C-alpha cells in the first residue's frame, strides 16, 4: 500500500469482510456492479438468510439483544419479552432484517414498564406481518430473572435438528422459576411477586412444567 503523497510503499496484511443485501452475481450480469471488483472480493462467500426466513432464531436473538441493551445501559434485571410480544415478532415480516429487530427492542425497552416488553411497546405495523403458526405457549419469557450463563445454557437448546420452540421456552421458564424460588428460599408467594405474576399463575405454571 502506498499512502497518499508518499514515494514508498508500506507492507500491509488485511482481511476485508463485506456484506450486501443484493445478489452481486446478478448485479454483475446486469452491469450494475463491476465484474473485476466482484471477483476480487468474492473469495469466500457466506449466504446468510434474512431474518424472516429463520424465524426459529428470533427468540434467541431477542434474548441476546435484550441482554446487550441491559449491559450497555446498566439496566437490571434484564428486560423480558411477554408471550404476546414474542408472538408479534414471530409474525412480523422484518423488512429491515436484524437491524430492525435491534432498533425495535431498543425503543421498546425505553417504553416498557417493570422490565417487561409488551406487544404495545414494539409498535409493529400489521400491514407488514406475515402469517405464522400461533406460538404454542402461554408464558412470559422471564429471562430477566436468570443469570446470563443460565440464559445461554437454556438458549443452547436451539442448536441441532430436534429444536422445539415450545420446549425451548419451557426450559427458559423453568430456569427462571427455579432461580426465583431459590432466591426467596422457596417462598412461592415471594417468588411469584419476583416474577411479576400471581401466586395462582405460578402454581399453574409449576404444575404444567411438572415442578410440583
């Protein structure tokens, strides 16, 4: 590399990572992108599907983004998604891909109450929703009650071919309930308050999860 105005070259060793939401091979054929540049940068190509094509990742990505928002803004506990909010995200088309998900959650966290992000906080537009099978759970993602390492352990269930969104969310809920019970010395009334639910709801969920 020769800096501007210099008479000598400086040895450099760099790696370039570039991304595009367009098919560059098609753009080259249409003469909208330089062919020589395309072959120069296209050494290793990784095709990453858009977020709307991998909806099973939305719950995990949302949890990770919420943890990052909490860390960056010193928010404790970590904000959590309500069942309705998660369902709304699963049905959303995401024209802005993952960047839009980040912006949606960033705004929702500033508007939410008691660190629970509701569907209303997301302010999604129905016209951009995509039909998706209804989420088969009746739970609030109580991620806020979990230490980071436990959340990551629960989220690791999403790896592999036998992924079940229902079991994935049940694992997160079970961990949250167990953690709340341990923190309150198994006082279910106090644990229910800590989780932001009624005592009856806690008993129902513990029974459903076969924790009683």
